[in-house]
């Protein structure tokens, strides 16, 4: 019984942490002006070398932005993206990911 109670507590705490970390699409839209310069106001890139962000998977976007921020992504557009992501908080990243993933 103790194991079940402990597992239930851990699961509940994990779910609360996930809910807290979830992004706010409206906040992401407000933060997206800089992104729009290359990725377009509607999430469709203006230049073919930049990826489209519209309707992209939120977990992928979060992982990519965090990897750029931490210097773990070094190829492709990293020279442009790493400085852009450097000052983003985890919440900023979650908000941007929520915004772009919610675009239809």
C-alpha cells in the first residue's frame, strides 16, 4: 500500500510540474516579434533556409531552442539562433513553443 501511495504522490507531483511548465500561447505571440523577422509573422519562413515554425511540435521547438541556448546545437543556423536563444528563459521558450504549435 505504501508503494502505491508513494507512486501516486510522485505521479501527481510530476503532473503538477508539467502543468506549470506548459507554455502560454498568448504570451508566446507577444514574444514572437523577433522570431517573425526570419520565420514570418504567420510562422511561415520568409527565406527557404529558415524553417517554418507554424504548427510545429511544441516539444521539438522547446528542445531545439534550449539546445541553441545551451550551445548544444552548432550546425546549420546555430550562429544566428544561439545568440537569439541565449536570453530566453524556460518560460519564454515554453510560451513560444505553445504559440507556434497552436497555429493552424
